[in-house]
C-alpha cells in the first residue's frame, strides 16, 4: 500500500493524502493502457485524474522516519519544498527565531 500527497499549486501546501497503488504495480485503465510501474508513473496518474482539480502529487511514506524518504510522512498543512515534506514553522518558532 502506498500513499500519495496532493499539494496546491500556489503554496506547495499538502491539502490531501490518499492511499493508492504500490509504485511497482501496474494496472490497465479503461482504455486498455497499462499505467503505473514506478513512483513517477503513479504520481502522474493521480495528478491527471479529473477529481484532482489541478493539484500536483508526490508519493509519501509512513516509513520516512526510518528511511528518510522525502523527509517525513506528509500531513495536511505540511509543505513540499521540492525535495521533501516539512512541517511549517509555528508562530512560536517564528518568535523564538526573532529573539535570537
């Protein structure tokens, strides 16, 4: 079982996380085409779905804490920085940084 995070196109904020198909699996779509087979192929597949409403998609992993895959498991409100998912700073973190 694989998980995929969807980010808005404006701020790179995670707005949805779904359970999807494992990246190594393939399936046949309604037109008889084979889809999947890699992380990138499934990301593209989910990104192109009509229900996705133009958001972009990246694979995320519950095991990120141990294997470092894309930083962490994506949660709603996290930010995709182009390499990994990060927790946005809180107001308290901003205040602490300004004091130092």
